[in-house]
C-alpha cells in the first residue's frame, strides 16, 4: 500500500511543508535583467484551450513531491518509471495548495521535472562563481556582462588572470564586507615566467658521453649481480644434494639446514597471511574447506587445521576481554539505557537460536533432531541495545526448548554464588535490587524475566506490549547480524567434533563483539548525558562499593534461587513497569 503524505500522516505534511520553505539560493543581489539568471519559460503552443502554466509555487511543490518519493526509505527510486511518476503525481495532486486546480498528468510532471533538473544542475555549477562577478561588473560599469563565452575561453590565460593579480596588489585596503569572501577560483594565482627559447633548447640537450658511461656501468653491474646470485644458488643446490643423498638419519642441525635450503631455493611454505585469509573466508562466506584451494593454494586439510588453530588463538588472546561479565561501568551504562528506554533495571534481552549440524553422528541424531528432522545445536545468548552479546551458552541438543535450555544454563550462577554486582533501581516509587531481562512468552514468570502481555486490554497494556516486544528484538537482531557477518553460523556446520564447533561459535561471537566495540559510537542513538551529568538524575545504579559477596552456606544459595524464581515479585514488577511506562509516555507527550 502506498503512503500519501497529505492524507495519511501529518508527518509527511510537515516534511513537505518544510521542503517547500527551502530557499534554493539568494537571488536578491542579482540583477534580474542579467543573462545569467535562468528563467524557466514554458513554450506557448497554440491549443484550443488555454494551457495551464507552471508557477513558482507549482515548481516548489513538484520538487517537494519528487524528494518525498525518491527518498522513501522502503521503495525509493528503485521502481519503474511509470510507477515512479504516478506516485509523484499523486503526491502533487494531494497537496491542498493545488486544490480546485486542473489535475496534471504524470507526463507533464516528468517533462517539467527534467527541465527544472537540467537548468538547476547547470546553474548550481556556476552559481558561486558567477554571482559575485556579475555584481561587481554591474556595479563598476552599470551594465550587464554578455560575453561569458569569451570569458570562458580566456579565463585561464596568463594575460587575463594577471589583471586581477595586479589589481589586488595595487589596492592596500579591501572593500568593506569583502574580507574572507574570496573563493579560491576568484583569486588569481602567481604563475612563474615560462622559460625562453634558448633555455628550453639547452634543457633538452644532455651530455651523451656521460649518459653512455653511466648506462655501461649499470649494465656491467647487473651482469655481476646475476653471476653472484647464480653461483650462490649452485653452491646451495650442491650442498642440498649432498644432504639428500645421505643414507643415515640427519642430525638436528643438518635437518634444520636442509629445511632452510629447500625454502631458500624457492620451495616456500604457506605464509600466515594465506592461512588467516583462508580462515576468514571460510568463516565469513561459509564455504567448504576445499573452496579456497584455487584462490589461496590451500588444501582442505590445511584449511581445517588453520581454522582450528585460529579459533584457539582468538579464544586464548581475546576471550577474557570480549566474553567477559559486565563490569561496573558496563552495568551502569546498560541500566542508564534501560531507564532511558522506559524499563529501569533492564540490562538486555535473552533468547535461543539453533545451528544446524549436518555431520552429526548417526547415533546422536535422535537426540539433536526436532521439527524437520535436522540435527541442531542450541545457542542461548543475552544481547544489549548495541547488539553486544554478554552471555553465550552453546552446546545443548536441538530437542530442548528454551525452558529446558535455561535449566542447564549458567546465566544465574553468579547471582546464586554471590559474585554478581548489586544493583538498585526504582519503578513507580518502589525499589528493587535485582536486574531483569526481556523475554518472549515461553520463559517462566520469574523476577528476572519480563514478558509481554499476550492479549493487552486498555491503552496502558497496549503501550507496554508494544515497547516490550520492540526492545526484546535486540537479541533477535544480534542473531541476524551474527549470521550475516559469519555465514558459517548460518549454514549447516560441516565439522564432526562438537567441541570444535563450540570453539568456532565462541570465536564468531568474539569477533562480533570486536566489531561492535569499534562501531558502537557511530550508530548509537541514545543520549544518556542527563544521567552522566548528575548522579541524582538516575534511579538505577550499581551499589557502591562494587564488591562481591559469597554465601557461606547452602541456605543462602537456596534463598537467592528462590528470590530469582519468585512469581509474585515478577507480577508486581510487571505492574509497576506498566504504570511507569504509561506515565513516562504521558510526560514526554506533554513536554
């Protein structure tokens, strides 16, 4: 269904009106009789009835209609010409400024637009240069300059460019208001005097004797260099042949020398750059191991071995940093963003995704297959607003659903063991001390999970359901971006070993978080400066000092576990969030 900005939404009306008020240049200081001022003239062709002419108001309205249609974020200008101009005509006809006027056909709008586009495009290229030149010329000589074609042909000649240079050097003072307004094209450049005829002829003549001597020396030196290289290669080949001809086992130094000679004679091993490139291609494109053979000269076995070493190195070097628990600063930032979005205490969203295991052992297929009968491995993840994956639990068989995966997940182990930071936030005037995640409807009603309302009744419930379902998509977006960046996670995995598959998944998540850290500041749309300027403005904060408390017995651990699974606290928190979100929305509308 096509949108019409004048009938469907006031936002498009505002956009159209704002575009109509755009000034396409300042023509006040240009003499209207100047031949450089383009005038859009409509040919007056004799017809039976009077032809409706295009007025400046109609032109601005047509430009606004074209901009609205071509900048549509969904369709844009990727459509057929007839449909494109039909939409522009509909936008034009729906404007109240042409109400009661004769309707224009798409062909009329198209023809007029091409005329406007051509003239405006030409004038924009010359506007900044010609505007001031015409004003100065008219003020000095009280008439318009009509020889632009001659000026275009002579402007770059030294004789005419030096005129403005001499005039600038002769005047000690600039005209009032001209400081800083000279464009680079209007300022004459200092040109060096060209060389004379004799100097030009002398520079073209070179001492032939000296040049021949230099060429002869360079030729002899290159021959000498080639002879030295050949002699060195022959000596290495003779030494290598002696080592190869030995019948007894070689010593350690002899084996090392043999390897160096082989590499030095042109039989080099694969470079680390080749191996890393092959690994990145396999992970990014999801190709088989032998797909990079012709491109990088790597066999399937070498590619698989390089992939295994690469993922182990990435996990060893960067796993501690990019698969870490949220620090105090990270947790405070997540709390601030959650409060800004209308959910105080929210630190992310949780969900599961499946990765198909093509080479699953036959004995395990019944355990890992569900639905369509293809074996899969489950990944449980927690993602924040910026798509950073804070928690990744990979390995449960595909027959498990989200609840059974949650029972095996270590996501709340830090809280139960007393190693998680303590947080405090208030919702609707009530204070809470346990953060929560946004989930879908399958998750249990615990104090750490907030689900949407299935059948919302009333405006408050509808608003809460809309916001919760929108913000819960953070983890879904993270899964989509992860699969788009690393097609190996999207395509069925071809490995046999489940441990190696898990390492590949962890490596992809680490690299994903690296990219998020590098690009996060460029697309973050939240402004939390009001929380950073004053601590009193935030209602969610990490309790100072940041310390860990270890329960001393099993009773404390069971008490924390009971608090996490408290359904009454869940319902109370959910009701307070509904009221808080409604009041925040009303306050924003009043503001």
